[in-house]
C-alpha cells in the first residue's frame, strides 16, 4: 500500500451530530483485492507527455479503479513514416496489467507526418486525405497486432463531435467504420467502442453515425458506446443520457453504454470544461462522488477524468487542468493526493461487482431538500447498501446538513451503520433513528448533505482504526 504524503491530509469538516458514534474508517481495498468493478479511472494525455504515468503509477493500486483509459498516440508512436515505436506505451500497459488494472486503449489523434491527417490533440481535425487514411489504418493495424495479447478494448477517436473538431457525423462514421474493420480483422475478439461524444444530447449525430454503419452492414462493428458531459450539478442532464440511450437502442438494443470521461476541477480557472466556477478540493471530491454514483446507480460504468493534473499546450487549449485527483509539481511528479483521491478510494472499497443494483425497491424519501437515493445488495450475503445525498444544487464548500426520512421496502439489516464517503468515516446509527417492520425500514431524521453517505450493515465493511 502506498504511503500518502502527510501534506495531502485535510481536516474532516463533516459533523453528523453527537448521536452518531464513530466506529472507525473504511479500509481501502487494492486493485489486487477487487475482482471487478464499474468504477474506472482516466489516464489520458500521456500520448502528448502532458502527464507522467510512471510518476503516478504507485497511486493506482490503492485507488481501487479496475480499468484505466489510455490514448495510444499515433504521432508519438510513428515519428518516421512506417516505423512504429511502442516502447513508451508497452511500459504503461504492462505496468497497469501487473496491478490488475485493465487498460482500454483509445486510438486517436492525428499525425503531421501525413498531409491532412489532423493534429495531435483535441479539436485539431480527423484524417481526410487518401495518404493520411492509409497511414492511419496502417498504424491501427500495427497497434492492434502489437497489443492484441494484452488489450481487448479499443475506443476509436475522442470527441469527434466537439465544437472545435466537428467535421460532421459522416466523417467520423467513415473513420470509425474503416478503423473498426481493421481492428476486427487483426483481433476478431476485439471489443469495439465508438462515439466518445462530448455533446450527449446530440441525437441527430447518433442517428447519422448508426445509419452510416447500418447501410454498410456494419452494426456488428460496435460493442459499446461512450459519452462524456460536464454539468456544474453532477446530478443534472440525465434526460440527455436517456435520449442518448433511446437513439442508440433504435439500432442496437441493449448495446453497452459507458460514461467514458467526466470529472471536476479543484480550482477556479482550470483549463477545459467547468473552468468558470470557483471549485475547491472539497467540492471536487463531492462532485466526483455524486457523478460516479449517479451513473453506476443507473447501471452505467463510469470512468473518472482524471488521475493526474496536467498542463495543456495545444493550439486550442492552454494552462493547468486541475481535474486530476493527484496534485502535480512543475516536473509532473506528484505533490500530494487530493481529497477527491481518498473519496474515490472510499467508493471503490465498498462498491464492486459483488454488489447488484436494486432499481425497483419501494422507496419513499421525505426531505426539505431534493435527495438522490440508489440501492444495492451484496449478491451472496444479501446485505443492502443505500447511497443518499442532496442532489438539487452544485456541491458547496460548506457541509450543511438537512434531515431526511427514508422508507425502504424489500431489505433487511442486522446492524445498520452510516458511512461518509468523503471522509471514509463509519458511524454507529442510534436505534432511535430507524425502525423495522418486517423487510420495510424507516430511517427518521437522517442527516444528509450534498455528498453521498451510505447506510449498510457493519459486517459488510472492512474498518481500520
């Protein structure tokens, strides 16, 4: 287990009141201890040397995220036409696998060796010329052939619909179709991932993309679709997600949907999305927790953007992006882990593939504030796990408690406890705070704030002093 620098520790400002007695803190679980999970982490921008994997790799085991999203970097790999040097990516993929973390590789961005091949970063165009296409497909063939014994999941391009990059859905669909055919030819068992959309609600883009594939009998060339999105309130814009799913399912009912990239800065003025809000390290941690649970609670795997801060140096973007949950020094070494790191670690330690969603429980919540509530249950022990938080506003830099009464049927507790996912602290629940009538539980005057807490059985948790 990695020793976290002392400077990274922050005071815990959360107060649930004197009736909730502290029992201890959650014990983090390493990636070696977690068999599978829908909670993943982003390891983007390594292809442009904006971050250093080998500076932060020691933090991955303790984080508990079971997949890492990586960008393959055509321009970093092919610096002389027809010559491919995968050594930089080999070291990353092999290290991740050694930590029981599955890499999924995004094949993306252009290469200025070729005319009209697009630039090396977001918003700098797709390959368009015949020579560029040939170079791109040759690179794809070499990449998949090199990694096919280690990597099975391939995402094709990143945010082709981005406002700085949008060449139209047909251009992206053509790129996807031609690339996917090459991947599947080299690796028949490949898991092909498409769209990677910035604009989740752009259903006309989705229809154009899938119609292009359908017209070419290519719908079998896609196994999952990804989408992004960065609302200030992490619980908003799920109507867009519903429309996204509805559009996709018109062509491929039941196709896997992944939240492929989303995260929150820890400061005002971060480069990239959400730059104009006065975020702090506390509000970043709250946002990330709520966003992750809002997706996983709906059955959608979630990849948090991103593990490390980085500085953009591209044509369209400049400056430090503070969405990383690790703070960096100027030399890209890690200064400390932010509260968001520990918060995500707490979440991965309690929610993995041993848990099953319970989306149809009879639930009633009464509160002066809007609250989110998602239910899970351990597949073997049947111990329930209820996640609850205030969801009606942007995470605040203060922790203001409100009271909620929850009535939930179809579950059974032995010794309910309350877990604060932000701090990892576990509290005994006073018997006066809950009442059981068979398999219906009423939790009265439960303290709730704008960060997720968990009600579960004490026996379900591993605690440290």
